[in-house]
């Protein structure tokens, strides 16, 4: 293999390698979990990347937690203040916590 071929090959390979490294850095690892706590005890852990609706029932308390497109929100609740329903959805970009005080319910990312 002469020098010219090595240079051409290098020019082809280097961008591919850089591209692979960039993809690896830019795409976040999709292992984020959604954790639902009631009274500080884990009720359930769910993947943030699997769309699903979780109905959390604890005696007369009822919350509906929806995981959709990498975002989590409380879509329904029979609590008095509805703060959990009005809370903005949480996601990797907004990793906060949704709390339903009357139901002692916490939804957070892990
Ligand atoms: Zn609530």
C-alpha cells in the first residue's frame, strides 16, 4: 500500500470515527427510570422510554401517571388541589419531581 492510498483511506475513516464518537456522546443513554413513591416507599419503577399509563391506587387515592414520548405527567387525580395534574411533565430535559401532597405521591426520575 503506498502513501497516497493510506492518506485517502485515513481521510475516509477519520470522519466515520469522529461521527461515531459524536453519536455516542450526543445520544443520551436511554436507561432513565421513572420511580413512583407513596409514603416514601417505592410503588413501582418504569422505563421512561416505554409509553404506558400507570394507575396508582392507594385506598381511595387515585392518580393516573402517563409516560409518553420520554415525558412523565400526572393526567388524572382525585386529590383536592390538582397541583400534580397541573404540574409540568418531567423528562430528561426537565428532571424535576411531581408531587401530590394529599396522596403522599412522588413521581421522579432515577
Ligand atoms: Zn394531586
